[in-house]
């Protein structure tokens, strides 16, 4: 039964690809060879779902572009997705500053900014092109003024990096379903950013999908600043061996951890570190 089900799924995927490739090819012909294809854009530029999602009672407006299935899936489980991170945000001290590194479309930034007694200031970072646009749009939609957003890579210093991410478009003829786009970007360290802006965090969230080892090398100063109270970071099975000693050596203890997913035979885990009282 297992092999039969797998074969059926494979056939359906093949048929799906053939069907949508044909549609894409037809639309490409209309756009390239005719003068009346404008109506396609006239219609679709006006289609953008903007639901109001309640996260722990906090109403949040969020855009969901029709090609961004991942955003839709995340929005539908927003409250249940990472309970420990929302709990962590709910424990922030009044008047604090929160750095959200790997902010995506705003799962933590928007909640923290709109909840009662939230942070006084939030600084959000993300390197993804669509996620950064979505976050900027969501900040404007919700009339949020306390968030500073940066389209910026944080690493171990000033340098040029190569970054790649899924295109979000499926069934483009001759391309893979999860096609990757690649571009160059400029990075600085978190310590350099703090020196440049004068903004010092009380709390930091780090979710950078494999870049955490490089990132912590650039925060050697802030991690020893008495003002920094707590950090939540997503690690892989590989990066945990570097991340945990880094925070422990700076006077932090791991107070919570949970496996949040598995991929390519390794786990991913959220760890919450808190500054020891004596430090």
C-alpha cells in the first residue's frame, strides 16, 4: 500500500506540473504576443488577502500574497507554532528594546509591537526579499511606529555574502519546483550595528536558518553587556555545539529548549538563554 500511495502521489505531481506549465506557457504567449493581456494584471494586482488574525487576543492585519503558501500556513497556526517564543515575549520588562533577527513577515515583531505593555522599541532584521517587503507592508497596515526595520545581513563582520532563497513560484518550465534565487548582499556584525546606531537590546530573537554560528561571532560585545537579559535562538543539531558554550561562557544559562522540526536527518531546536543573576 505504501508503494502504491507513493506512486499515486508521484503521478499526481507530474500531472500537476504538466497542467500548470501549460497554463504558464499560454499566459506567457498572451503577454508576449498580444495586446490585450493587460486584463490579467488589472485583475491580479487587485487581489491581496489581508485578514485580521488574532494572536492571544491581539488583532493583527497581515498580507498574504497568493503565491506565498508558506506565509498562509504560518498564519493559520500563528498562536500554536512557537508557544515558547510568545510566552517569552509576554515576559518582557516594560520599556525594553527587542531585536528580532530573522523577523520574516513579522510573526514576533507584529505581536510584540501591538500587544499591551509591549517593548518600547523593536528593531527587525531579515534578508529575504519577499519577507522584508511583507514585513514593511504589515508594519504600515497596522500603523506601527515603534519598529525600525533593516534589510540587512548580520554576520561576523563587514563583508559581501552570497544568499539564496526559494523563488516562491512553482511550475516554471525548465526549473525546479523549489527554485532558488541567489544574490549578493552586504553584512555587518551585530556589535557594529549597535555601535553605528546606539541602539542596545534587552532581548534578542535569532532565527536565521543556519547562519547562527556566523552571527554569534559578531556579537561578542553585546552578549557581555549587562543590559542584555535574554536570547531565544533556533539552532540546528550541528550549530548547537557552538551556540550553547558561547552563551554559557558569557554568563547565560539555557532555561528552556524544544525541538521544533527535523530536516535532512537533523533536528532544529529553540533554546532560551537567560543572563545569570550574578553577571
